[in-house]
C-alpha cells in the first residue's frame, strides 16, 4: 500500500508540473493571438481581414491535430530545446503548443462577448485602440476569460495523461505501465481517481473565482 502512495504521489507531482507550466506557456502563446483575432476581425476595433484570416486558419490547423500525433511531430523540437524527447519536461513543449490554439479561441470568444456600446463610449472619450483593449475590453471579459482558462487547464490534465502513454511521465504513464501492463488494477484506479479529483478541484476553483468576479460588478 505504501508503494502505491509513493508511486501515485510522484506521478501526481509530475502531472501538476506538466499542467502548470504548459498552462502558463500556452497562455503566453495563445493570449496575444486571441486578442489579435478579436481586434482584426471584420467587425473589430482595427479590421485587418487578411491578417485575421491567416491567424484564424493557422489556429484551426493546429487545433485539428490529434494531440498524440502533434506530440510525436514535436519530438524533434523538444529534443532540440531540452536535449530529450522523453520525460515530464519534454512533454511541456507539445502540451503548450497543443493548448495555445484553444486558448486563442477562448480569448477571442470571451472578448467578443463585450458590449459594443462600451467600446463606442471609450472611443468617444478619446481612448486609443490599445487602451480600449486593455482597459475596457479585457477587464469586462475577465470572468469569461477565467472560465476559458479553467477549461484549458482541465483539457491539459487530459492531454498530460495521454502524454504519459508515450514517455511523458505523470499519472497517464503510471496508469499504463503499472496499472495496465502489470495488471495492477488498484494502481490504475488510484491514478484515475487522482485525475478526477484534480479536474473537480480546478473546476470548482474556476467557478468560485468567476462567481466572485460577477458579484463585484
């Protein structure tokens, strides 16, 4: 029993590391793209149809890739940056790139929900386009942004489990190598239970945070 706790504890830590850093990096990559998609759409603040179409198609292409295939394709990039394509650190790179397009769409959708009347009022007061984005649009869309980030993190937990099946470590690796291949049902159940708990905790935290933001309005 103590061995199971040790294995699950180590794998849980690896999963948390993968999810945390990939969430941060995917936000760094996807947030600016989402803002650009919002700003440059035909009804946006500064319409740029050509740029918007290029960004939109690039996001769609990356989102259409199955994660396992994308991770295999990005093995050389992980090896180039980190010197290895196996392990928790190496899995963070494909996880981040896989989640970034999802983040971009989430941010774009959240910003599109902002009342156009507020944007017109900001323009009438002499605000620049980027002042409107960062001082009006993003603050107003923050509850929706937080909801989207919560969904992104939950997706990353699922992605990290898949990454574990091809050398990424974490709970997915534990469930396959120790649970499935060694016929340890108890280990598999423990790994799945931890994943479910992580998802519930993240979802609850996101819901509470959004509720508090809405009450302050």
